DNA sequence: CTCCCTACTGTCAGTGACTGCCAATTGGCA
DNA sequence: TGCCAATTGGCAGTCACTGACAGTAGGGAG
């Protein structure tokens, strides 16, 4: 990894850390990019160059991207439902709780996402994107499902995942996400 | 109905008509509120007072609101899936095609929604809101379903509806929306 | 019919997200 | 060492959206 790339990654991490801290303390809507830039010691323009939009300061997450990639990859072989379950089982539970040192924790980020109406739409959009990916994966899988029903199922599974995460947030991370997903699968498959 | 209320409704319809025309011709992102206001012969501030946001100029629709209300009402007695089917059956097919005189047609509006990435998030948000309403309706219904599985099902049904509408748009309104929904229900209930 | 209240509208000023352009710096590489 | 390209900062500008104030006109009370 280059010195340049390392510096770039460092700046991004620093900016995002400052941003999330401010968002958590004062609320997403009450924090301006100018404030973030000032506190992070960079130009406003630089924030935009790295993250594009204010939303991305919350949403951008390499770990999430990796997890979603994993889900979709598994879905192409074992189907959407089993794919989600397997991918979830492959993640150590403490990672979900955000007790790891990474970037301040997933739990805090999701809590922020849920507490901020301006960000709900973004979350739903991500959900439906995942749903379409799952649908494509399922129709490409050995099941030989037609594109349209595959898409319906993919979106349904993604919606279930979103509800599970939401319920998990309501319990403030106390509940076991894998249990919630299992219950969600039940609700989906019986009836 | 008052003269005031009538005038208000007239202004809103006129503004929305102008807006949709401009959006269709030049693209949503390329049209500013100022242009809409100028063409509709009102102040920019008035547009915001009536619609709140630019998105609402596309999304706002009394007929849609009535239909969604109908779906949710039926869902509280016969469940989400049957509710959607019944509500859909109660609407004359030509209404979907937008051949009616109302406000320029539903088909055109949905086409615009689909063609504009900036509006996708809004659409998904509306879908998930409907899903939650369906979930609440189902758990309040006689089925006696627990809140969590009810919510999962509600969202799944709403997601299915969104996919059906999307597929219907892909066929440019040629396909029968009721058939697509029926196939979507099949995809949801078998497996 | 008149007076007053209230809803609707317009105007103005301001905030904040986001973009394009240009210049300066600095790491990477031949 | 010298050139290229990436990173960054600064600046000006657009546009969505908001709060405050003022003028106008409908609607009801007397």
C-alpha cells in the first residue's frame, strides 16, 4: 500500500470519526459539513471529494460492503435465505455489538441511522439494492427460478433482514440478531 | 367546499401539472423550482408551501393515498395478501393505464419515478411505510399474529407490490398489474 | 353592509448541500 | 533529478429549503 493511499485512508477515517462523533452528539441535521471539515482540519471540498454526500459519512463502511458481498456470493449457490443465514453465522457476534475497535462500532452507526429520519430513505434504498442483488443471485443459481419470482423473493428476504436489524436496534443490541433472522425466515416461509 | 379551498386545490393541480410536464420534458434534476414557479405564475415560496419538497411535486397524489388507505383497511380484516388483491380488483384497469383525465395519468408519473435515480429512495421509503402499515394491520387482524412476524410479512408483501409495479413499468403498462401481483403472491407463498 | 379575523400569497434574506474550476503541493516513478 | 498524476485548498456559483414580514382577499359576526 502506497504512502498516498495510506494517507488518503487515514484522512477518510479521521473525517468519518469526527463526523460520527458530531452526529451522535448534536444530531445529524444539526451538523454542517463546514463544522466537520473545521474539526477534522481539512477543507470542506476534501470531505466532498472523499464521501460525495453527507449521507455517505454515515453509510460508508468497508465491513458492511464485505458482508453484503459475502451474502450475495453465498446466495448464488445456496439461495437467498440460506445465504443470509450462513453469512450471518460466519460473523463473530461481538462484531455486531460494535465492541471492536473499528471506526466506533456498527451498533452506534445503525442507531444513528434509525434515529435520523433524513437517512431512512437511504437505508431503504440500500435494502432494495441488496434485494435485487439477492434476486439476481437466486435466478442465477441452480434453482432455475424465473427472474421475476426470484426478484420478488430477493426483495422479500432483504426486507426481512431490514426488519430484523430494526428489531435488534429496538432491543439496543441485546437480542441475538441470528435469532431474529431465524424468526423472520419462519414468518416468511410459513404462509 | 369553499371558494378558498377550491382555489387552493386549483393552484396545486396547476403547479403539479406544470412541474410534471417540465420534469418529463427536461428531466427531474434539470428543472428548478424557480422555473416551475415562473411557468405556473406563482411565487417560489407558494410551491414550497403546498408541496413542501420538490419530491412531493411528483409523489403527491390523492388517488394513491386513497388506494393505499383502501389496501390497509382491507388488510385489517382479510390479511395483507388478500387485502392487496381485493383492493387491486376494486380498481378499474383503465385507471392504472392513466387514460383517465386526472392530473396527467398515473403511468407517466410512475415512469418518471423510475427514470429518476434521485427519486428512487423516496419510492422505497413509501414502500416500507406501506409495509409497516400492512404489518400493523395484520397483527391487529383476527389472525392474532405476533407483531414481529406480522411486520416481516407486511414488508415482504409491500416489497412484492413494488416489484410488481416495477415489472409493470418495464412492460410500459402493457402487462396486467393484477396478473403480476398474482405471480408475486405465488413467488412469496411457495417456498 | 361593514368590520375583523384568518388563510393565502409574495418578497427578501439567509443557510447549507453540492459542483466546477484553477492553483499549489507532494508522492510515485522513469 | 525531473516529469506526471493524485491530493488538497480556495473560490465562486447553483439550488433546495426556511423563517420573518407585509399585503390581499375570502368568510363569518354584528
